[in-house]
C-alpha cells in the first residue's frame, strides 16, 4: 500500500452502520475514508475509479451481493485488499468469501471490538477472521507445490495453509482459545501437538477433561502429544537464534509421531503452542519472528493446522507495534480476543 494514509472505500447499504464504520476508521490518522458506497454496482465502479488500498465490504448489498461484487472488484482493482464485514456467519459463506481472495472477515456483531484490529492485520499483509468463526480454516496458496519436508506430499496434493495467530487479552482467554482449537481437532479425531509451559498444559488437560473428553486415552494412544516449551526451545535454539534444520527435525518428528498414532486414514495434525511467544516475552523479538517464519514454512509444506497464542498486553506499547505487524505477516490468519 502506498501513500502516507491507507485509502479506504466503505460499502454498506445501511447508512447508520456505514457511518459507524467510517467514524471508527477516521479516528485513526493512518486511515483515510475516500468514499462510501451503498450497493454492489457502485462499489465496483468506485473501486475501479479510485483504486483504494482497502475495501470494507458488506455481503447483503442491493442490486449485486458483496461476494459477486468482490469477484469483479479484484479484476478491476487487483491491489485493493477486501475486508468483509457482514451479519452472515455461515461457514459456507465465510469459506466462499475468503477463498475468492478477501483478506478478512468480521461478523457485524463484533465490529465494535474487532474492526480496527482486523483493518490493521489486513493492512500489514495478514488475515483476520472473527473470533466467533475461529474454527474456520483459511485457505491460502493451495496451488503451490512446496518441497515435501517430511515425505508426505503426493503429486498434485492440495495443502491448506493454516498458520493462525491469536492475541489474547488475558490468561483465561488464551486457555479458552487453545481449548477451542484442540476441541475442533478432537471432534474429527485428528491428532494434536501442544507445546506449552507445564502449568498451561495441566490447565488445558483439566479443561478438556471437564468438558467430557477422554484425555487419558488420547495420551495413552499418542494422539495427544505434548512438549514443554523450554525443552522445545532447547532443541532448536543455537546462540539465541533458531536453527532451521533443527526446528524442521523437531517438527517433523512430532508430526510423524502424531500421524502414526492417528486412527484416521488421512489425518490433519493440529498443533498449538508458544515457542515464539515465549521468545517475545524474553525480549528476543527478532528470534520470535524468525521462529514464526519457519513454522509458516512448515504449515505451507504439510497438512497441519498451527495456532500460535500471544498475550496482547505487551503489544499495546507504541514501540512494539512494528513487531506486532511483522508477526502478523508470518501468519495466514490473525484474531484478537
């Protein structure tokens, strides 16, 4: 995106909500609302004419719905990023909206708390999906054939790039986010890897057992693997910098173990953890960003869903905002809770 300010086109047929969005965006000096549109054809016309950096787009538009408008806009204004803000929360609609090339999706009910975070994530090259839709898989780069790092890539096999980061306001919301992520894998009998501190691993197990999951059996079968974050870091950090070969070996060994323990024919491994967040807390921001970059490579080259969890309080300081943006860029989706 070019220029001193990010140029935004806001599209919604309900004027009060459109004005609400504009007022939120105008409170940020880096955002410039250059036009408001009320229907699909006007959105297409103004996108082509103005070439905005960002388009905040509703789906339920008169004359032409937002999904079809987005398809046409991306042909006429290819550099524009699209952030859907809609009442619709259907998984099929969200999937269609993101798969056509949109960078984010916010449910209107959460716009007051999530809109600015979504705009910021999208503008730095990340993706944002509303927390109420956190179980949704974001599809990205599915046509690319990356090298098979672990020996599981078949010719022409589609890989879903799923490397998500969530920023949590406190410890309780972090545990809730990790629990929800793990449960989504348990429901479809996918194997799980958890890399976290001992206290967080214990609390996660307590929560999952309290919610009715047979974690003792999952641990015994090896379909629920865990590793202490300090032990994990010791295996690939060399002189305070991540060694890519050693991290690849650690990840590859864990993934192979998890897949071997799975009772499904074609499992998709789920992994959540706090390697990079731990480095961030230790003041090793550059190392944390590099770890995220390496895990993103792993997500692109293997059938694995990755969730990284950060406590957001450390990113509220102005001097840390650039680190936040760089971390977002290393992920396929960004959420704040």
